[in-house]
């Protein structure tokens, strides 16, 4: 399957001058989840975005944003990020021969989270300040220098991300009844909604899904109806955001589609994480949030039996594997003989 | 794209009773590497096996092995493994509703390496013994109990793995001139060779590639012409094997194809690892070994200009990200103002 810019060129802001950038992003599997479908009395599919080239859905938006940066003559891209965004930016910058600069807040940053960006050749710059200060700085720098900002305020990001909605319709033959996804900065739910609407306008689907956005309880401004949450806390680090940048777009998507916002606790998220893994699919904790939300709504009788639901798993479990081992003690070694082993396993 | 058992059913030992097991393995991208192609004066493609469902090429063999275990009535699969094999076995067992037991040697096992298998629900059993003792025990248990052994001695593993050769021919329209890949236990080089030969027999390609197998210098019995290497050592943990189980098959593949075995040092492997990442592709250190070997052979004038070469990248870089950070100091924070940041980056 070709990359997104080629596969969906008629739906993207591509000109004769846009480079044919690709790391074979997109075209990720839509995996039926038999055990969870039975448990929830619905037809559940998992859109496994972890199989994108850098391991998260961010590649969809980044291939578009970096291609446009090249088209516009930039020789450098910049972002403030400590996670998936920096990996995607660094990969596509490397592929394009551009420099990539990643600003990170000082203190408490696990360097391991930046291993991918470092491998792809990004320059990491720590500042004496918090994440908001880093974001403010990269915006200022991109305004005054020929350096392309590729944080989510870059509008090409959502253009690329909307292609995931196209793929779901292409594969199912129609939009699902419900699209459930994790909400952090709220850009992805907005991009999916844009994608479904555009596909309807072009006659590719007659119906639209209800958009169900799920947040972690410790970082749930939209689900709680708040403007912002100070000091957001959740082990689902990819959605640990207190003031979603695209809140207005996400609210519109939920309102226009007759959808909802809800939230799940960290315990509920980890329970869903293991249930998804038992289907054979390993995702980031944040990715388990929509399934946690579906389990909760089902228990409350709010999930219509027989609904066709797609839950978006935004990132690969290998991004953050340690959660799988939480609370697990090292196994106690048994004798290296058959009786000892059989006594343990049978 | 469907999973391998469906895509290549006419080439696999599939019967009416074989379950349609799939996590959408295979159909991994073949990525052209422009910078390395230029440097090596060849046409180089990277077969990026890290985008398989559990992050390595092991999924190809495991989907076949576990499907046959189900067909044969097993309710449990077992393997001795501390790495990619355990992840793949656990995922396909979970998907099939089978139990998965993973035997590991006691001592010095980083539990993090087992996070994936644990998430998928495998039972981890540590024994008071080394890896050879663990392997011997799982073989004995599978002979005497209805428990399917899914280590590489299971012949279905190579059957599934050979499909990667099919995909390369399907995409290029012919076999490449050279197939370069890392060699640890030596099963994969044997499986590729089987795949290319079968495809020629069926008329899908007129030519066969030369098989070039590369080992890490600290674990290179085949490249050194030795029976075995005691205490193998390399940071490329996925190929840290002193006595390859499929050595005889690998020797036949190299001999019949007019190929070669060679080796690369850990420094050469890490250099190649970063050069691959600069193409936008993040792989395990072991996966960089064939590219390290190609760089070495090019420097020695042994790489024919214009050759079409496929290097197999067996695993995802996210499996072992810490190598990207080796020797890297935490960045020193600069002032959170534009002048300080610009002074650092311009």
C-alpha cells in the first residue's frame, strides 16, 4: 500500500510542488475484537495506529506537515514535545533531509522517551521552563525564522490525520455507528470528524458516526465541562493534558455528531489495556481509554446492543511497556527439572 | 491486506481445519533507502519487519505455528525465550484462546523484555538453569504432554517465515540480486531461501538472490567457520547466539545461492543503526547488522555497483530503544528565552 499522500492525494492539500514523502504510514489494520465484542454485546473493531512507522497516529499528520514544510522552502522543523510528536517529526525530517529541533522542558524528563527522536537525528534542546514555555518559544521562533513549526497548531497535521477516517470507511464500506477515541489535546477527534464529513460530502459514505471522546479522569477538562485542569495526572501519559489546544473543534465534533465526552480512571484504563492485549493487540495505556469508556458505558446500560463501534488505539504498547509490569514481582525460579516445571504450570 | 495465512494460503500447509488466525501480520513495507543507496552505489531496499503486530518477523512463523497447534487440538503453547519469540507466541496464543507458557533462565533477565508477553497474558516460569536447560525442558514437556512447542524447532515456523521472500518478489517483480539479513539462530535465512526457491518453482520469479548472512563479531560461528562460540557477546541481543540451531540449513542456503557469511563489530552495527534511522527507519540493533556488513563489503570493493539489494530489518527499534541513548549526556538546559534557544540551534 502506498503512503498517505499518494493514497489520498485527492483529499489532501497537495500541489505539483509537494514532495512524495512517505515512510509507508497509514493503512493500519482494523482488527475485529471477538472477546470484547461479546462482552459488550456490540461489534467492536480496533484501529491499530501503533503500526504506523514511528509507532503512533502522529505519523499521519506529520507526513503532511513536513511535506508542506519542504514545499515552502524550510530547511528545519521545530516542535515542543516529550513524546510521540517528537519521534514523528524527527523521522519525517530525517527522511526529507531537514534538521529537526525538539524543545523539552527541563527536569523530570525520562531521556528514554526521546530515544526515537535522538536515533532519527533530532537535536534536543532543554529549556529552563515548563512545557507551555517551550511551546510558546517554538511558536515565536517559527514566526521570525524560516523554521517550520510542526506542533499541532500546524493546520496540515489535522489534514493528514483525517485520513484515518477515510480508511475506516474504505474498509467497513460505511461509517461505523460510533467512533470512540482517546482525547488529550483534542486534535485527533477533530480530524476524524473532518474526515468523516468530507467523505460524506464526496459521496463515500451516507452516514456519519457519533463521536465518543474519552479522557483520563485525572486529565478530563472536556468530560468534566471545565475550561482547564491544572496539574493533570494520569499514567496514560499521551493524554495527560489539562488544556486541550483543539477543545473548540472537539466540542463541535461531539455536538454535531450527537456524541459524548466521558472519562475513565487509571485503574479502568489498565483493566482495558489488558483486555485489549488478550485480543492479541498491544497498545499504549492512553489508547486503552476508549475501551475503558465503552466498558463503563456498557455497565451503565448506555451502549446500544449490536452497535458497530471502532475504537482508535493511537499508539504502540512498545512506546511505554513498563505499565505491563506494574505490581508484578520477579518470578521465583523453580527447579530445572520436568516435575518442578509441571507442578508450576499444570 | 489480509493476514499471511489468507494471502499465501496456496503456499502454506493449510487444510480445511486450519483456523483463520490473523493479527494482520506480514505485508510489511519495503522501503527504498536513498542515502544508503547512494553511499553504497547500489539500489538498497529495507524490508521493515518491525511493523509486524508484535514488532518483529517472528509473527510470520508464529501465526502458522499457533494455527497448527489449534488444528492439532493443543490448548497450550510453550517456548523458551527471553525476547521476540515470547512476545509473538503470547500474542497469537491470546488471539486463539490458548494458554502460553514461557520458560526463562534464572538470573540477569531484564523483566522489561518480557513486558509484551506478560501483557498478552503469558505465564512466565523462571528455572534454576540456563537457556539450554530451558529449551531442553520445553522440548521434553511437549513430547509427553498435549502442549505445543513453538520454539524454532517447530517446522511450521520456517513455513510462515518464508512468506517474506514472497512479498519481496511480489513487490519488486523479481528476486533481488542480494538478500542480506542478520543471522542468529539461522532460521530466517533458511526460510527466505526456501521461499525464493518455492517461488521460482511456481514460476513467480526467474532468478534467485545470493544469500548474504551477517553475524555480530562476538557471536559469529558461521562467519568464522566454527561449530559454536562459547559465551557469545554483542549488544545486538536478538542475534547473541553461539550455536545456531539451523546452521546446516543456513550453510546450504549460502552455498547453493553463491552467497556468503560475514560479520560486523558492535561499533559497526551501531553506526549502521544510526544511518538506517537517518533514512527515517528505526530498527533493533541486530537488524542493522546486514547494513553494517554491506558498508564493510563496499569499503572492501566487494559490492558490485548497481546491484539491487534487500536488507531485512528483523525487529522494531522500540524493542530496545536504550541503545539510541548510549553515551549521550542529558542536555544542559538553556534559558527559556528566544536568544538563548537561537544561540543553541543556529
